[in-house]
């Protein structure tokens, strides 16, 4: 019997700064988005790990955290390239959160912003992070200054910057990307009608949908994705629209490990007393990058083929074993999965590890072998782009969101047309028109893709033996 490895204790690759701190740091830099490239507690404090993830990434922001609670770091607009040269960077600065607000320390001499070598980051050759591959910060203080530039690049007090506590509990590096301004004259790269009439039309189409195969009364849509990407939240959001109020039937949240531990099939009713709608959303454990953690590929195979019952609790040490009698016969078409949806967090696309990407690729190969339709749901678009957060209707005007759609397409190997950006309900207390239109459009596309799969199954069955 296949045995899984025990769950390894590896820190999740999530940002340590709060959303409020992120916004404050972005305010120091203008209209930008931060994408986590390097996290020392995950990738290691070695200079090789830093350069592997951070070289040739353009402008970056380093954020360090010490044991005294100080959050501080520095920004450079010039790539790390290991060129062994003094870097000219008039935009470089240091910062430290003081009284809950980041205080900026501008550079004195742009000609000695930092020295770019094979080591860990430094600013002005005064402030060294992860010094000598250890979780410490080192200040080349006193009257010592850059012997090439003959000037101190930054004037700061270690006591004020980081409380003289040189021991780090974390060090992160973020890619800093400028977000192009959206103008009313821009042409959207996808057309959406943001109207109440369109929402009503979509809801009616979904209510009246009938699967192509008469033996299938409701299509089964399987949600797969990393922990915290928004699988359960998508079901809650769709359920909310048809219930006419915000609901939270499926457990959702932002924990480091999957909150979903069972295989769940969620039918959706057309209102509190209404009839079941013609689809079922199937939820699973989240995918995790480490071996033996999260949803297992073999479990996914059993789910796809219709063998796993509702509320089956995943076993951390072994894969699902169908009953002998059930395993001896193929599941009926109505028990199988008809469409697979990969749920990906728009804010973490650049952070997706090679291991997680390969895990998703393994799932895709299995789904492809069964001929099941596949689509990608890109969630948290409002968190990924401040302009979209301000106005969801600017979604398809945002070149930044478009670049994220293209990145998802490239990483997962799916056509751009199969990547659908959405915003789930998470903090809202009331339904919102623009959010509903995006979610319903995505659901309608899933039903279309399920029809394509069922049509293909019918075509195969009609072929002469």
C-alpha cells in the first residue's frame, strides 16, 4: 500500500507584513505592487539562495524583522547581478517602522547605494543583511565609511532603525512592480457588461442549464488549488449570490495548512426554499508543495473517477482505497467529475515554487488523460492591483492583471482564454453587482466546459466498436 511521508514542518511562503503595512510601504514607492521573491526562513539564509531568487528581478524592497519587534529594510531600483561594482542608485532608501508608520531615510550619495557582489544584500556597505549567511544584521558603524566612495551613503542610528537588536527572525525580499495608470480612453482586453440586467441574464442561464447527457442531472465541478487560494470561498460566493445574502457554509480562511480536510460536494439551491441548481461544486484539501502534505495525486485520481464519497476524510498517512466491489466497476458518468477548476491566488503567482508547479502539472497530466475539461480561476484580483481594489470594473483595463493572467497561463500550460479573474466574497456583508457578474461569468464558463466534456464522451460512445 502506498504510504505518504509525514507532514514536514515547513513555513508557508506567505508574506510576514500585514496588509496595512504593505499599503504603507507601497505608499513610500508610489503606485506599485509587491510580490514576495525570497523568504529566508523558507529558502535559507545563504547568499546562493538569495541570488537564485532575486537576481535580475528589477527594483526590490528588502524587509527585515528582528526579535525586538522592529521592521526595517531598504529599497533599491537597480537589479542584483553579482557584477562586483558600486551601484549608482539615487532612488535607494532605508526605512524603519516607528510608531506603526514607516520612516524613510534617503540616500546621501547615489554613487554608493550598495556594492553588488555574490554576498547577501547591503546598503551603502554600511548595513548588511543576513551577514555571513546567518540570521543577523550587521552595521559597519562608527567613523568607518565606504572606502571607494569616501562617504557614508546613509545617515542613521542603529538604535532608532532596529533597536540595536541584530538578531533577525525573518528577512524577505519583494519584487517592486509599477502599476500602469488606467485611463477611461483605454480599451478593455475582455468585454464585460457590468449591469444588473447582465447579472439577471447569467443567473437565468444557470438556472435553466441542462447537461447534454440526460443521465447527468447536475454537472460536478472539482476545485483544486494551493492552500488559501479561495476554493471554499468560491463556493460560498456562488451560494451567496443565489441565496441573496452573504453565506459561509464552507469553511474558508487563510491558515497555513488546508482548512478543508474532507472531500465535500456542495449543491447550490436557487434561494432558501428553491430547487437545487444543475451543478455541484466539489471541494478538496489544498495542494501543498512538500511531499506527503496536502492533497495526494492518487486521491485526486479517485475523485476524478467518481469513487470518493461525500465527507470522506483524507488520511495523512495513506491514499483513498475504494471498496473492492466499487473498485471492480467503473463509476457512472453522473458520479464522475465533468470539469476541473484550478484556483490560483493572483498575489502569489510569482511566488509559486517549482515543487508546487510540478504538483499541479502532475494533476493536469492525469486530468488530460481522462479528457476532462479544465479551467483556471484567478482569485484575489483586488488584492493584486490597487486600481482594481478601488473599482472592480477596471479589471479588464488593468495591464497588470493581464500580465498575471498571462503568467498563470504560462506556468500552468493552459490557454489565456481559460484563465478567469474573479473576486470572492471575503469581508463583505452585502452582495455587490460587479463581484456577482464576474463570479457568474466564471460559473457559466465552467458549465460550458463541462458540456464540452460530456459532448466528447457522447461522441466516443457513438463511435462504432
